[in-house]
């Protein structure tokens, strides 16, 4: 059992944005926002523990539970670490709404995203904060990821474009970031970032909004998380329709990248196909992997317990006070 699971977490049922008086003087540097709904509790705790055991310890981990999720009682009743904050929504909010509730409760200068079934490497936040310190013009940074299946087996490495020009080009065809890897600096944007609940592809909408706003963003080449995605995983027709809506809403990006209009048409046509054809086209295959920059597993990859970076070394204790 992880060392942190021996007490009571800071549990919040108050209105969104309210901070308990006892915590107001302890403002963390980073707020990690995670949402969940009836996930496997051991998988959920694995994700939470990977945040609480970061080398950069000046953080809070905000986990947003929807109504009716029994895991909220289990987690809040067994975790002693005061950096874990359990937030329970009064009504069903959906993905974007839950993200926003977490953001309304966040106190840190930096916002980091995390999924409830992924594993952050211990040095993830230290690396990303050091990158943002070294690049004051960058608002948001993501990273590469190692893909694992539900049993923890490594099934690939996914790379993402590094520089802004590459990101702009990639955004024409696919999401240039992996959502649970991103960290942004709240002081570098003109207004508080929120997810738009009108869209199911809320992460892509946020990223395209930043690009349209002229902000500088980047990805690190470092592999900083294990991202759960089984080999047989395939997106639904509803997912592709959601992407069409987002890209149509940001059609002005096509004025700089004309192929963006072709992408809207292609995704629209794809969403009209029967699911078995969508799965065959967009599931894990050589063409799809090449399109999404997924590489085969490396022979020297280590398991989740080792969690070494696959790119570079260095002192990862920065920002640890």
C-alpha cells in the first residue's frame, strides 16, 4: 500500500471555487487536475499516487468526482496526504464541466492535467516546470508518452511535434498535444483558461483556441507518462463528429493552413461510416500509427515501477523547495 494511503484527504463538497480557510495560507505552486467517474479504484489510486510521489512536491492533486461515484468515499477516507483534495460535484457535469470545476478549485500558478488511468513519471512536473522557466514565452507545454494496455504492457511510444511551427502544421490534421501531459502557466495568458462544455473534444478546442490567440506552445521530447490505450482501441463515430464541430468552430485557422478545410471534410465523411470501418481505418495499424507518430515499443523501455525517462537524464529535483 502506498505510504500516503493512511488517513483522511481534504474533502470538498462546498460550492465551486471555495477554498477551506485552513488551506488559504498554503498556496501550492502546481495544481494537478484529474477527473474520474467510477474508474477501477486501484487504477485511480495508481494515478493519484504517481502525482503525490513527484520529485517536485510543491503541489496539490485535485480529483473531481461526479455524483454517485463510490470511489470518492474510499479515496477521501484512506489518504493522509493533505495535498490531495477531493472535490465532489453536486450534479453530473460531464467531462468539460468536471475539468472546469477542478480549475475553479485550483490555487497553483501552474495547471497540470492528468488522467485517472495513467501514470506520471516521478520527474514529470520538475521537467516541465524547468522547461517553462527556461522558456518564458511558452504558455503551455506537453510531452511524449509511452502507451500501455490495461495490464501495463508496453504497446508503443507516441511522439508529438516540438516547435510551434510543427505544432501548427500538425494541428491541421490531428491533436498536437496529448491532453494528460500538458502544463500551463496561468500568469502567461490574458484570461483564465476554461474548457468549453459545448464540445466533446474539449481538449482540442482549448489548444486550437490558444493557437488562434497567438500564444506560443511547445512539446518536450521527453517521455513523461504512461498513457493507457489498448491495442484494440478505436474511436467512435461520435468522436469524429465532435472533432468536426471543433474544427468547424475554428475554421479561421484554415486561412493560414488551407488543408484544415480538407480535414473537416475528411473527418465528416469518416464519421458517416459504419463503426466497423471506422475501427479498421483508425485503430492500431501501420498507416494509423504513422499518421499519429506512434513508434513500436523500445527494447530498453522500463516498467511502470522504474519509470525512467526514455530520452535524457539530469537532476529532476528542481522546484522542490
